[in-house]
């Protein structure tokens, strides 16, 4: 919270007056407002304290370390076209090399997974030594990228912008509901396979679980059209 208070203090000398007058809370659009909102979102939705690699809990968010892991989110389909994240131009950053030429490099993208086992399984001691997880990605916040690729009901794309410790730029997290599987709990405890980086707070966890349930249980019928 101290860092957030410093951000506000830099723009408003009178903190009491800031919150007494709603007009003072209006923030101009731009990089500063994105940084502030990313920190607010993280305070509201994510927990970075008391993270234990050896304790698997609902809502734990992990970095997927091994790229051969089946949960590793490497490609998806957009309008029937396969998008390979490591190769597609929209997931590249442009820079100028030493020769003065413009080159493209893959964006800094972390593959992640969230433990999504329903809490009632823990409370009722029904949980076996397995966990249900959803795979996803975390990368620099880019609203155009979300609008272009991640607006469908197969994705959870609401978690942005957010501030992640030790990462300078505001981030966005996308979960892919098609990357839903069961893994051994011991695998999540192995930091060479999964490295814990955060934990979703209750409201965020409940929202992801509800939207996953809606996606997997959606109704429909197959009709052939001439």
C-alpha cells in the first residue's frame, strides 16, 4: 500500500482533500493512470504474501516453467486460424538493432496456470492428491491485443491492468478455458515445473470458477444448414 500512497502523494499534496472531493479523483488518461489502476487492481484481486510452494491451495497462480508441459499455452485459434504465440507478428516487439535496422523479437510472455479446484473439495476433505488447473499467459498490458484475440467466451480476459512485483510495466493475465486439465498435486509443489507467483483473492477466484463453469456447461445443439 505504501507504493500506491506515494503515487497518489506525488500528484496530490492534501490526501484528505483528495478523497473528500470526488472531482479530485479524476485521473487523466495515460501511462500514469494505468500504473495507478494496475496497483489498485492488484491490491483488490491478488495476494503476494505468504506464498508457499509446498502448499497447494485454490487460487494459487503459477508460472509454468517447462515449455513441453501440456498446460503450456503456446497457440490458440482465432477465426479458424492457428495463432502461434511465439511466432505471430502481433506478439512481437519491434526494436532497432546495432546496425540501425528494425527487427522483431518475441514479447516477454510468461505461461501461467491457476489452481481452480472448488474450495468445497478442500473443506469436505474430498480432494484427492490431484489439482485442476487452467493454463494462460501473462504479458504487458495491451488493450488492442485483448480486443483482437481474447474477447471470446473461451478466455478469461478481464484481469488487467495489474501490477506484478518485480515487473516494471502493467500486466494483463489471460486464462484459456480450453487449457483445463488435472495434474498431480506433487507437480505443483515442484518449482522446476511450476513456480508460485501470486494467489487470486476470493472474489477473483470465484469469478474465474463461475465463468469456467459457464463455459464448460454451455448448452447447444448441432444443426446442419444447407
